[in-house]
């Protein structure tokens, strides 16, 4: 009986160990950096959502241009409107770099 309990305890401990190691590996993969060079994104890539994390890029762009204007406020409704405005502009300027399109659409 005691030998059986030890065997079960070892199996449980082994299972916990494997589970914790596996969870650690998954978390390290989830925390891996994804680098996006915004200067190389074209309008076409943005509107067809062929870039990873396109929503994050849109938020970054908003913050980038707000920083240029020394505006520390995030207006989420304006962010959505401006994102839609840039997307409409990009429909007819697919080869244009996204950074240039943001500036052109803002005029």
C-alpha cells in the first residue's frame, strides 16, 4: 500500500513538474518580442491587414503624431475616426508608405 502511494505521489509530482515547465515555455513564447518597422509598412499592407498587430500599429501611430504635437491625451474616438480616414485614403494610394499616408490624410 505504501509503495503504491509513493508511486502515485511521484506521478503527480512529475505531472506538476511537466505542467509548470510547459507553462513556462508557453509564457516565454507569448512574451517574445515582435518588431515592426512602421516606416516600411505600405497602405496596401495596412488595409489588407497583412501586418501583424495592425491595431497596435494604429495606436502607436496615433501616439507618435500626438507626441509631435505635445498632446498627451488619448482620444479613442478620434483614434478610430483617424484610422478610418487613413484607410479610406490608402484605398486609392496602395503603394504609399503608411507614415506618408497618415500625414497626407491629416491635411
